[in-house]
């Protein structure tokens, strides 16, 4: 193979690896057993598949003879160690930890009778490094500052008639996404899964939000009130700017890209990083907004730190449980908006 990508798609995997993968995720019928990971949701399967594709890409580029071995035979300290070193040259510590953890999960599921303690120890050391590294990189932005920027930016775009309709639509959409994501910091998967008719429901002069369990990491559906200060902007986006972006396309997705289609996962990540760097001076991921929100609540409203759990959609949150935790999802969202309102006064 030439020009091997950093992530091998499953169609390019060796046959034994494909067979191993399908055996882990196979649903039970009258004659076959259920795979060890058959209960995983499609989003989690996709992430694990991408992680394993990176591992196979590393082997194909550096140890192609190892691909002739049985899949689990390759998972040994010398190869895993070299894989980690390569990943550390181009990826953040947390990502390296995630990739190695995924290999550990797959290996244990495929062969629980084998001793994978060494791989678990390696993953724990990487986790410690990721935790230490994350402490150094505090983002010097508050949720209130970002929300305020979103409102001011959308107002400026609406009054600016010098840009073309398409450019105004793009800039307005970007500012609205920023405001929405800092007010309702859902994970990127849930954000990009949003459909106009399923997730966003009109309620008088505003909206309500509904995320089915398939879109949430913990497998629990959620309902949130839509941020009141963004309601008029969402109507403006739906009635004026989104149709311009669609260009006649029939697309159910709420967030539409330049070509009138739902954002692709990787394409949105690249766009988001460039957008935040241009306007805030920091190349941020969508997930960074979840950290910013949690930090802002803890710093500016520590008495209600318990709302972090409900805002972020976590099943538990140790920090919240050590303080004050009596908020429902709806009251948590309202408390977050009061925090922003206090900032804007």
C-alpha cells in the first residue's frame, strides 16, 4: 500500500481483523452468540473503529509484516510502545491515552482469558500524564464573555449589508453555533445530529430542545429549554440564513455547511478551530466549551456547582456532589442563563 492514511477504513483492514471486529459486535440469533460489544451504540462503535484503524495504519506504515500475524498477537509491548511514541509526536496526551485505552478495551473483549494487565498499566500512566498536562492549559475565557460575543456578533452581521447573502449567512450561523454551544454545551456528536423537526421544537416565541438517547453518550434522552436570548436569532437563522445556505437542497440537519449539507464530523472540527482562533485567539475544540462552562460556574457561582452535572449531561460529577446538587435539567439551564445575564449587566 502507498500513501497509507493515518486511519485505515475497515474495508482496508486485513481479513482477520475484520472477522474479529464483526464477531465483537455481532447480534445474537438462534445459532450464534452475541458479541462482547454488541450492546455498544453506533457512535461508540465508530470511535473504537477509528482508533483501531489508527493502530492498523501504524502497523501498515512501520511493521507491515506484523499484519500477517493474528490480530491479538500484534498487541505486545514493543509494538504498542512504538505506536505510543509516534502518537505522542502529533497528538495531545488525552488523545494518546484514548487510543491506547481503545486497544485495551478491544483486546480484553476479544480475549478476556489473556493477561492484559501490562496494557492496562500503560494506559493508567498515560492517563496520569494527560491529567497533568490538562492542568497547564487553562483557557482564559469565561462562558459569559463568549455568550456576549455571540450576541454582539450576530447583531453586527444583521446590520452589515456590505457582505453577500451567503457570507452573511455563514457568519451568522457561526456566531449562533458559538452562542448555542456555550449556553447548551452538548457534545459534538449531539450538536451535529440535530434536525430541525426532531431536536428543535417551536414553543410560542421560543423553542424547546429534545435529544433522544441515541444522541447522548450516556444513553439517556434529555430535554432542555432553548436559551431565551438566542430565540430571536434562531428564528432569523431558520427563516433567512439557513435557506440561503441550503440553496434549494432538501436537508433535515439544523446546522448547514457552505454546500447546503449537514456538517461532516471532521469538517466541523476544522471549521470550529479556525473560527475560535480567529475571534478569540485560541484554537478550541467544541469539547473545550464544556470545560469553559464548568470552570465558569465553579468560579462565579460556586454555590450552585451541582448544576454542572445536568448542564453537561453527566451521570455523576464528583465535584458537584461535594458541593450542592439539587438541580433538574431545566432549572440547571435557567441557572446558567442567570449567570450569563449577570455578566451582561
